[in-house]
């Protein structure tokens, strides 16, 4: 199946909607009553209230304006934070401004602010304090100070029954606030100036003291031109330090060369450093070459070879002597470098001592000089600020600007009568609806047929409408002129006989049909009619049910089994004695106790008889069983009108002796707990419950039957009335 595009609504949703609609309709008068009461109360209060006028002034509040040095500073302002604005709001609401305004305008003499009557004599301090507190409280009650969100605009409003007074109060309060703000700034400036003057005197004395200390120190330590001497000493120290570093480097080289020559003889690397050794080494090489050639050519004993050998030995001696002389030179150079390094180290140490002495003098000198310069700088700055503050004390611009001044209001702000009544109407409807649902939730009474069937799981045999009994009283008199009881209660009990064509009578015929179809294949013969509590309509139901059965030609017996509070005999206009108690005790037979109601053919009556001391024992006796057995043989239908189930046990005893039990329930009266308890009692007794009869149903309020009832029986009611 194609999707239609609409979401389905479950039947539970409609059930809830119907339940809500039923509650609203049934509790309509509660809603109307509450709404009318709220609207009336608000209307009375609104029309009795004096008109209240509100005067409002708008202020632009900037942050504290800085000191004015030029014309440009008039248009310069610092950023305003939220805490500053909140502080200004608190100032506007302060007791100081409020009391100043009260005194200026004499508000304490007005009944609006001071309703108490002043004593002719002097007042005690306690009375004065209490009166002042009360005036301030009343003033603040009428005062409203609000900050527009996201702006620096403050709205100052005052409410009064006098529009002129409201405007005057706002103007006076704003003027007082502006004056307070200016005065606060001016006083702060003057206080700062006085403080700076005192500090200036102290700083001046400190400058003089520090300058005197500096001069004295220079004189005592002969520090004139100390900076030049310091520079020369530091330069000499730097130069000597550089020479010492070079001497130490040269000493390290000489020492390394000396150690090398001393430990390894005379290495080849040192030969190039001595010109003599270099030439001797060359000559020895040439002589050795020549000696080797001659030795190879002539042999070892050849004169030339011998001569060359001797020359070689002489050359070796010369080289050795030259080497020793070179080592001695290296040693001398090393010793000279060491002496030079020692001399420079001593000079550097001496120069460091001199520089240290100068620096020690300069440390104290610089401290004294720095203290003097600091004090002199502070003195000059403070002197400049003092001059600026003195000028700015009378030139500081105000940070409060009146955007809109307060004018005399022409229309009151309250009471807004129509608005109040409209709101009261809405609130009344909401409150009334809440009361209606609350009462419905707290109401433990049976709400309708669905409620009965949900609690008992028993079928509803008939729904009896709630009718006015007056229409049946006259017709009851036409049935029998000798009827002793022509009350409205008796008229309802005999409605089937008084007006058989009425919808009320038709509902009992529907009950008769339901009872006959309740048990298959044979309808119940002995039927017990009871209820949970008294006054729910069980006797009326018993009599009308018996009349409908008699009208069908059935031999019907109505038996008043309520031995405690019998009513059947009184309703039918028959004698109460002899009756059921007489038969059960054996003082009369059934034939002697049976009676006929005047004008009601086919209906036999067994009234209750004399009231016994032990009703429950009589009803539970074997005589009762025999009586019912005899009644079954002599009558087609036997209707027992019994006491209610909850107060006494009589109906529970009888429920086990009959073919079926009909429980009468009064709509909107019978409690749910009582109904459930009654059915449990019947179940425990083993009774066969045929069903329930919902009595006194207001079809105008019951959504299940109201429309169909009025549509079907409306024309009939009109004809009957005619």
C-alpha cells in the first residue's frame, strides 16, 4: 500500500484526548468558578488601586575621566568595565542619595511615604531611626535603577501616585548623583595634592642629604677625576694582561722546545734553526759520500781513504760541539721567557690591586651618586605632578551625562486594567484547569462504565440515567390513591409503573434483558441486588427490575432481605409485618407474609418483617434456604433487595444462596477501592456475579452515552412533557 504522507495516530492517543476532554467537560464548573473568582479578584483590585505614574531619566555613565591637560582631554575617556557600572548603580540606590532626596523634597511629610502620624512632642532617637529606615525602605520601593544591556545608559525611574512628584524626585536624585560624583573626584584630587605636598617636602630633604653625603665622600677620598683614573688603570691592566698572555704562550713554546732538546738530544727538526749546524751537516754528508766512493774504489788502507776517515771524525766532533752550543742557546731563551713571564705576572697582580682599590671607592661613590640622582628625579616628577594636579582640580570634566531628563508623566503605568483582566483570565483558566485535573486525580469515585469494567472485569448490564424524580410523583398518585409514600424516592423506585415509556424505565428493561441473557441456557431465577455502600440505588434498582419482570408476565417476588434498614415495604405502601423475619423465625408462613402492592399486578412482596436482633444469623439459617427453595417453586423470578456489602455481612451470606448477584454502582460516588473490595468479598463467598448496574449517570457529562441518548430520546421527552 502506498505511503499517504501522514503519520498514523494510535487509538491510545484518541483515548487520552477523549479522557482529557471528558475531564474538562465534567469539571467545567470548577474551571469556570476558579476563572471567574480570579478575574473578579484582579478586577476589583485593579479598579480600587490608585493610578501610579513613573518618571524616567536616562544617564550616560562613563568611566572616571582622566586629568585634563588640554582641550583634547575633554573628549577622551577610559574604557568602562562591568564592575564600574555595577558600582554606579549601587551608588544611585544608596541610602546617602535617597536620604538627601527625601530631605530636599520633604517626602517624610507625605502620607504616601510616611503613613504614620507624627507625635506633637519630640521623638526619641529610636523612633527617629525607625522612621528614617521606613522612609528609606518606601523610597527604594518606588525607585528603579536599571542598566540597558550592552550599553552605558542607566535608566533611573521613580513611581508615585503624583506625577509631578515622580518627576521631581528623579531630577533631584540625578542632580544629587552628579554632584556626589563631582565632589568625590574633587575631594580625591585635593587629598592627592595634600599628600604630594607632604611627600615633596620629605623628598627635598632627602635630596639635600644625599647630595651632601656624595660631596663629603669625594672630598674624603680625593675622588676628583675618579673616572679618568679608573679608565687609565683599567687600560694598563688590560695591556699588561695581553702581554702576560703572550709571554705565557712564548714560555710554553720555549719550554716545550727545551724539553724536547734535553730528552732526545738534538732532533732533526732543530737543525734548520741553526745555520752552522745546517752547513756542518751538509759538509758531513758530502764527506761521507766521498769517503764511501774512495773506500769502494781504493780500499780501507788507501791514503786518501785514511785521510777522508780522519776528516769525518773531525767533522763529527765539530757537529757535536755545535749541537751542545745550540742546546745551550735554547736553554737560555727558555730561562729568559720564564723571567719575562714572572715579571709580567707580578705587574698584572699589582695593577689588579690598584684597580680593585679604585673600584672599592667607586662602589660607595656610585651608590651615593645613584641615591642622589634617584631622589632628585623623584622630587622633580612629584613637583611636576603636583603642579598638574593643582591645575586639574578645577578642570576635571564630569563623567555623568543626562541623555533624557525626567518629565511629568501623562499616563499611569499601572494598574493596566484590561491587561490585568486579560492576564487574570488566562491565569484563571490555567489555574481552573489545574484544579480540575487535580480534583479528578484525587477523586477516587467511579468515573464511568469503562472505569467499572476495568476494575471489576464484570460486564455492565445497564446504565441508569440520572433524572429528576418530580416528574414521576404525580403519576405515582394516579396509580394508587392509597399509596402512603409519594416521595421522590418512592416515585423513582416505581418509575417503571409510573411512566413505562420514559427513557428511565427503558434502561431497566435493558437491565432485564441483560440479566436474562447473562446465563445460558437458562436465565437466573433468584437474583440478589446489592451495592458497596448505602444510598447507591440498590432498592430502586430492585423494585424497577421486579416491575419490568412482572410486566412481562413472570410471577415475580420482591423480597426485602435488608433486615436492618428495610425500605421495600415503605416504597410499595405495604405493611412491614409480617415479613421475612417472621417467616424465618417460624411465626408466620410464607403465604401469611406475602402481600400485594396496590396497582402493581403480577408482583408479590415479602417485606422485611420485625427487625430481629441477629439478622446475619437468620439469613444464614436453614430456614432461609428453605424459603428460597419454596420461592423457586412458586415464582418465576425472585428479586432479593439486600443490605450493602461493605458495612455488614448479610449480602455476602445471601450471595452464595442465589443464582446471580447484581451490584449497583452510583456513578461519580462509589469509590474504586470499595468496589474492588466488594468484588473480592463476593469472589471469596463463591458468588456468581452477573454484572453491574451503573446508576445515576449524567449523560450530559458522560461522553460515551450522552450524544446518543439525547438524539434518540429527545423527541420522546418532548412528547411526554406535553
